[in-house]
């Protein structure tokens, strides 16, 4: 059965470009409820831990550098079938391949600066949500 929670991060490029409000509006208009949210900045150690699954990939260093380059907005989102529905809403990693109207089609600049993160599974949504938010911060 599909879960009802996912995690998003509005990445440094979208924060820097002033898209927080528009992205959150698109998320809530798509029927997601925000159950936790914060503006924060990842340390190098935080970014390395969060993206540890990619540690052996050639882009890992660039990813860590990018994700620590400025503040992010982390949020736990709730909706039936949250992971799959949110991945549809954000669109393909490459904004040139993202469907019209998706968050990445609207706000991403490139594969690397792709505006938002979305959990890729129910299991990772739980892990990622707990990474960013203590239990008392989740509502």
C-alpha cells in the first residue's frame, strides 16, 4: 500500500531565485498538506549524509557543494499516494524532459539545479523526513 508522506527540499537555486512561495503554492494546490517545514542550510556533513547513497557517483562532490551553497526549505508533505503523486508533480530531473506545468519545467535551470528534491520511495520518505525533523516538529 502506498504511503501518505513524502519529503521535499526546495533547493538552493530555487530559494535564491525567490520561488519558495510559488513552489509551495503549486504543492498545496495539488492537494498536499504540509505537516513540517523549515528554512535551513545543510552543512557539508549533512549533505554528505543525506546523499550518501550517491557517494560513489561522479557527481557526488558537485551535488554536496550545490546543496550547501545556500539555504533550502525542507518539508514533509502528506497526501494519499504521496511519493508517486509528488514525483509526478515535480517532473523529470532534467527540466528539458519535464512535463509542462511541473515544478521542474517551471523553475529548474538544469539537471544539477533542478529546483526541488522529492523522495523516491515510501521507505526513503520516512528516513528523509526523520533526517530533517524531530518527532515534535512533525504535525
